[in-house]
C-alpha cells in the first residue's frame, strides 16, 4: 500500500479541506450573518469542535490503516463487527460530490466566459446566472462531464501518483493566485473596510441560527463526517505525528477562508455592493465589479475562478476516495472497478441534480418542495454528516480503550492536550452536534 510523505499528507489533507467551502461558502455565510461576531464564533467552532473531530478521524484512520468500516472495527474495545456500519459515511462523500461537481461546472463556465465577457449590471449578471442553471442543460452536462472525468482520471492513478501529485501541483498554484489577489485587494481603499467588517464583532447579530451555521461550516470546511480525513490518515505511516499535522491543516484551512473573505469583501465594498448576497455572491456580484476594471478585471476574474476550480478539484477527489477504499478492501475489487462503480454513481446523481434545477425537468425532480439538488445538499450536510460526527465521538469516547488513545496522543504531545481532547470528544462535541442536528431538523 502506498503511503503519504509527511508534507504529502499535509498538502493533500489541506487540499481536501480548502475548497468551495472556503472561497464560495464562507464569504457568503459570513456576509449573511453580519461579519465579525460570526467569524469569532466560527473560529471557536473550528478550534474546539472541528479540530477535535478532525483529530478523531485521524486517530481512527492512522490506527486502522484501512477503509472506514475496517478501521472502526479494529479500534473498538471488543472488536465488535457491527461497527462496520460506520462505513455508511462513505456514501455521504459521493452525494456531496454529485452536486459539488455541478457547482464546479458553473465555475468552469464562468472562468471560460470571463476571458471575453463580464456583465456590467447586476440585473444582467443575475439573468446570466439564472439562464445558465435553468436553461443551458447542454453546457451544464458538458461541464459536469469534464469535472467528473477529471476526478476519475486523478483517482484512477491512486493515492500517491494521482491524489498526492495533483495536490503537490495545484495547492501551491492556488496559494499563489490567492496571494496575488490579496496583494491587489490590499492596494484598494476598501481593504480597511473589509478588515473592520470581518474583525470587529457586533454581538447583537449572533443568535442560535448563527451558532449553528458556524458549526455546520466548521464541519464542512474541514471535510469532516464523510470519512475523508479518516481514509487519508489510513495512508499515513503509523508513527507520523498526526496531532501536529491536524493543527497545521486546520490552520491552513482557516487562513485561506480568512484571506478569501478579505479579498471578496474588499472587492464588494469597492463597488459599494452589499455583503449579504447569498450563494450568488461570487456568480452575480463579483463579475459586475470585475467588469468595471476593464481588461484587468478579466484577468482577475479568470484567476479568481481558476483558483476556485483548483481548490474544488482537490476537494472533489477527496470525496470519492473513502468509497473507493471501502469497495477495494471490503469487496476485494480492483481500483479500476471501484472507480467505475463510484464514478458512475456520482456522475448520474450529478446529472439528476443539475436537471432538477432546470426549467424543463425541475418539476418532475422536485420532492416535498425541494429539488433533487437541494435534497442532496440537505441529506448530506444536515443529516448524514452530523450523524457520522456523533458516531465518531461516541465511538472514541465510550467504545475504545482510553489507554490506546492516550498512548497515541502522548507519543507526540502533552498529557494535558490529550485530556482536553478526550473531555471534548466525550461530552462537549457530541452534545453540541446533537443540538445542531435537532435544530436543523426543526425539532428544537
Ligand atoms: N472541505 C471542502 C470544502 O471546504 C468540502 C469537503 C467536504 C471535502 C467533505 C471533502 C469532504 O470545500
Ligand atoms: Na474548507
């Protein structure tokens, strides 16, 4: 079995973490919840909850050196075979990947068009976006196919030659583009306005919805609850320092989200646009702003969407890997067969997702008032991810020998860090997630 190098693991796990969640989702959610106070809550959620679950997945994976199901069973006190059902979480990654690939398709379309065309008015920009997602089925199919094909091509080559390699190339490039955009934003007058929007908290904006949004974002952004971090950690040498690596990955992810926020809010404020523009933020508001900058605007727009594509591809490959490893190890099939099976599944689900937003097929693909795209989003991030996260906490907190975990941690870090983590995993995190979960389902 191929193993990651230390830097390979950090870059690859960071590649998974850094994605549309940082550059597309984080800014618009921050905008909707009013900035500074939300960011503070989000940072606390990352530090105490996200990092705790990240470490949990890393411990299970590194210890098991196998797919999700097998790793759970191996680590459990009694080797109870029923823990194999934890393997359900690999399906979540495939569901997320289905609509993530569609969104990446929109981004590809925007990147290509931005070379020659940018809308000059918000109204036109809105119509363009609407037209793409509801009428232009052939383009959407083409882009979804390109993205899905790219993902399949990369994972077919395996964890070292495919996944690690693509991350070693794309992650530095992504860093470079974002750095360039940050420097440019820094030269604009509105930069200081963006800084104060993001870092001066107004606590009157914080309610239970904001808390839940922060927690949900912390999970999504760190790629938790789908077995990605677990599966990547299973390709890590048993003596690698996962505590340190986890801190680094969480820090990198957080930094990129903050940088993306600074860039986007500076651009928005420069144009006097609203910070609360919702999911259309980067597809509607930004292109109009870019268009007022002439040819420089085209260059910035293309770079920006290219950065999103790079960030998204490295996350996309990490969503399919847990299910590949699951099928390869549990059903003893080849990587090629597993890729065909999982690739076809998410490709078809993606087509259903994109058709469900179109005028022609929207109605037949709408169930209980939600279209298939929204159902996949809701089922994965509001139901399956939290269930997996709760399961991970309860498993480590109550069904695994404390001594085993303690040894794992104290090999690399102090006993104090271990005790804090153990306390969080047993009591704080599961309770917080259960509250989030019930609230999202509307029971609280
Ligand atoms: N963390 C990724 C992002 O921020 C999304 C992701 C979720 C990746 C789950 C893998 C698994 O875009
Ligand atoms: Na992220």
